[in-house]
C-alpha cells in the first residue's frame, strides 16, 4: 500500500468521539483525539484494565464425585 492510497482512505472516516475523553477524534490520532488519550488506552491494555472477569465453577469436581456414586 502506498502512502497516497493510505491517506485517501483516512479522509472518508467519520469523526467519532474519543473512547477515553469523548472529544471528537482527529485524523492523526484516530480513533483518539490526541496522542495522550492513545497512550492512556495503551496503558490500560498493558496493565490488563480491559479484562473480562472469569467465573470459576466446580464442574470438574462434581463430575468426579458423580462417577463414584454409580
């Protein structure tokens, strides 16, 4: 991809709110409004701030006990 073709696609992007501060995003830092917000987001990824909590169940223990009762 050449630099010219990459820039042509960027011009058609809609301005969206920054996911960090809700200001309008800029072409240079899309989807963020600034380099600062991009770095805040990167930091959150690095410290695993964007994680889905796991719910642990004891299904394995229940299956083992169920097999002994038979």
